[in-house]
């Protein structure tokens, strides 16, 4: 497999946007390879760069089909017939966190590819699909959870019909990838193959109403979006105009909003953060920007940046959870607040009495808030608390609480990263 992908290289900023001459060169190489190596795959459509930059499933599929169409034209223009050209194109696609969606994405890829070949007048040809576990989903914090992420991604890839599957080491987001990480990645695929028998059924999703309907919806949406790309002049023109990059950036920003509000959880990072963990190696840090190309992202990077600010501090940043009422009443919101602060590297301690602290968060039931919150907030301010928050939405009490000295509210759906970033400025 030569795996030449000039359009993908251009999208990653490795080279200028592919010119007609580069694509003509791809065609000549394919023709020469066909003469000497009849079964060799020459052109590789790789969506990993687009996935890492934030592309959704429909964008990935549309980009893959539009890129594949351009490579087919290049190979046909070089003298290959359309059937021979189709046999020399393969696809490498990233598999992300949503197991069933990613499974259906791979199935939809084959549907769209078959439709493309039909439109080109080619005979049915089975597309070779190489699935790669997503690097965007890997976390540097609590990296052991990455083993679970890779397992579900390999599961989705195999059941989605991938011919080749590449797992990732659980510590790839760290500065050193260990032999243990590589061994676990290899064994994950082996266990799923040998003990779970995932490869014994040709199409495990076939006949499932849910999976068939999602596959169909993805294929239809991707084909429509691919036609939009073709109407703009194809993938090369779409990259040159930056319309593809802009669409992917908008998709990433939408996903980022779900992450920073914790509506989309990153286990071990934004949820259930372990502040006492000992990492096997330091984190790599933020992925480099792509300049003129696409910039890679990771789901965990916003919260990991907060942890990087908090961890070196001595003493560690701390917040007081000021509880109202008995343990059973305060526990739900105190637990929520403890997890909220831990996502930013801020430790917590609880007290039922007003105490001085750089940060305090009042935790209790709605009934306790109505009866005691205003008084507790005033007492905390009098005790010297610099920033006083309240766990939960204030409702009709917001004005009274603000007047008493509440500086903000933490609740499901608020901007967690923004709030924690501000708190780290005042935390001691």
C-alpha cells in the first residue's frame, strides 16, 4: 500500500493545497503501480485530520467521498479504467466516542462509496476500510480511562465492518508512550477478536432497525453534503476557499460548548477527576496549531489546562463547601460542587459553620436556600470569604442572594471552564 493522500496533506498544512499537477502525479504513480503490482492500493483517503479538528460524522463521510471522487478522476485521467481505479483507493477513518454512531458511520461509508461507483459506471467493488481509534478522545489526565475508550472504539470499528483496525495506546497523550500502553492496545484488539468473537458475523448491525435507520440517515446527509462540496468545485476548491475548515471549526466550537458545560462528560477529567493521581509521564500539552491547515484538538484539553494551572500551587487551591441542614439534605449539591471544583484542580472541605476562605460555595436543598441561604452568605462574607458561590440555580431568590453577597452560581449547564478559570485567579 503506497497510501498517497495529497489532499489530506494539504488539509493538515503539510503542503499547499493540491494542484492539478500533484493529482496528475498521483494518477501516474497509480498507473505504474498497476502495471507492476496489480493489487496495490495507491490512493488513501484519510479523515483523521478532519476528525481531530472537530468534524462531525456527516462531515467526515462527505469529505471522504468527495476526496475519493477526486482521486478516482485523477486515476481515470491517467489511463486506468474506472474499475481498476476504484480498486486502488482505500479509506482510513477515525472512530470516536459514540459507539453506535461511529459503527453506523463506517456502514454508511460503504453505502456512499457504492453509490459513488454506481454514478461513475463502475462495477461493485468492496472498499478497503482502515479504522483508527480517535486521538481526539484521549485524555492525559486519568489516562487509564483511555483503555475503556479504545475498547469501545475497536468494538465499533469491527462491528462497523472495518477491514483493518488500529487501537491506540492509553498513554499516547503523555510525553512517553510506554511498552505497557502498546501491549494493552494490541491485547485489547486480540481479546475482542478471540474471546468476544467480534469477527464471526459479517454484518452484526444488519437488520437492526435502530442501526439501519441511523446508517441510512448518515448516508443521506453525507451524500447531500458531498454534493455541496462538488458544487463548489470539489475538495481542492473547498479547501482553498477554507469553507471546509470553517465548517469543521464551527462543528468543534459546538462540541466544545457541550464539553465546557459538562453536558458532554470526559470521564476522569471533567467528571470524577482524581486530584491525587500520579501520572506515569507528564502530559504532552496542547496540540500544535495547523497554521494554514487544520488544528488538532482533544476533548479534554480545556480542563487539562485548568489542572496544569492548579497542580503546581502550594498549598493546593481549596474551596469551602458551606453546607445547610443535615447531611442527607446537603449531600446532593455538596457532591455536585465537589466534582465541579475538582475538574479545575480545586480541592474542597466541608463545614456547617461560616468560616473564612478564598472561595466558599453554599450547598443545600431549595427549602434550606429559601430559609437560610441569605443569612449564611452574609455570615461567610463577614468571615472574610473572598468569593461566595451557591450550588444550584437561584430562581426567584437571585436578587436577594446577590444583595447578600453571592458572586455567582454553579449548576448543570453553566460554563464550567470559565467559572473555574476565574476561581483559580483568587484561590489560595
